C-alpha cells in the first residue's frame, strides 16, 4: 500500500465504519500535515463527500477503497 496523497479517495478503517460511511460517505484527502510540535504523528484532513465535513485522522485509520 502506498502512502496517502492529497486527492486520494478514502474510507474509514474501523469496526464501526458502516455507521460512519452511511452518514459521511467516502472522503477525499485535502491536506497532509507532517510532524510538528503540536502533533506527534502526521494528520490527514479528509473532506467527506456526503456530509461535506472536514475531519482529521491518522493515516492508519484510513484506507483507499482499492486497498480493502
């Protein structure tokens, strides 16, 4: 699996993802924030297509649909 990039289509990788996907749908990576003093790990901002909300996640919490 290659690293996520801005513009990638993603889904949440979780056991409870079904409920989340029904509400938010798939998302598009809009920003990748590298390490800094505030964050220990890189954070990925995703804009969810159905709800149009933007939320931050760790890369390990997301997957591209073709990687599932």
